[in-house]
């Protein structure tokens, strides 16, 4: 549970690691049907040329994500505290509509306020990228559907396939990425000071992200 207190001031130069948890009792989000719906919603936010979505990307962007059984991990950029709040509100609303449509349900999808942690330095950002893209290793549950299982350290229920920071590189998929290009120095360049990411690296505990 995230306490309902005022959100802190946000420094636009710092990316934010966001965790968004769904209501209890819902099916595994890593099932192919739901994961595909969530991925489509994230791609729309990253690539749509509709005025509203295009304008929002100027102040709020999703740069990395992973879908876990009952929550989402995101690394986002926002130009202000207000832009972060509005961007997350719009994202959560859009994803809820898509998932509810697939499940034939109505009502709230996400169970509580999102948890947000600002990433202040290159090491913290690098650790957060590993934590998000490799988070499936922290949730060793049965794979709900074929096509959602990780392959050689790459989680298909994440933005890992489009990530250009792997030490062992491979051609990206032909379809457009479901995430936006980063604008902050920390996400573009700064995190690389500690080296590119190995596919066999494991996620650190949250308390060790600094």
C-alpha cells in the first residue's frame, strides 16, 4: 500500500522507477492475451501521432517496462511533478480500458496509488534498468502461455527486445518499439559509465538500487 501523502517535487533530469499493481484476483498479466493488450497500449503511448498522445510525450515518456503476474514495472521520464501525475493517470486509464475489454469486466484495474522512486545517479539508473528488464527472475511462476517465456535472458513481456544497451547485441524486432527514446542524460548516456548490461545479470533487491 502506498500512503496517500503529497508526492515529492520532481527533478526533470531524473528518471523515475514506477511500480503499478493491479487488483487482487485478476488473471496473470503475463498471459498472452493480456500481455499483448498491455503492450499495444504502451506502443500507442510511445508512437501515436494523435495530438493528445503526441503532446503528452513532450512531458511524459515511458522508456522501459516489464509486465509481471500482478504488476507493471516502468522507467519513465517527466518534466515536472504534475506531468508525472497526469502521465501516469492517462496511462493507467488507457491500460485499464484495454485489459477490462479483454476480460469482459468493468471497474478499477489498479489497486492503489503507483509507487515512484526517482533515480538520481548513473549507477542507480543502470541498476533500475536491470531490475525492470530482468524482473521475471524474481517471479519464478509457471509460464501461462507459449510465447511469453524468456529466451536467453530476454523477456518478451518487456521492452528488452528493443533495448540497445545489452553487451550481447542482436537485431531489434521489425515492429516499432513500445517505448519512447529517452531525453535525460542519465537514461541516454550516464548509466553506461558502469558498462553495458550482460544478459545473465540478475536484478538487485530494491534497497540495493542505489
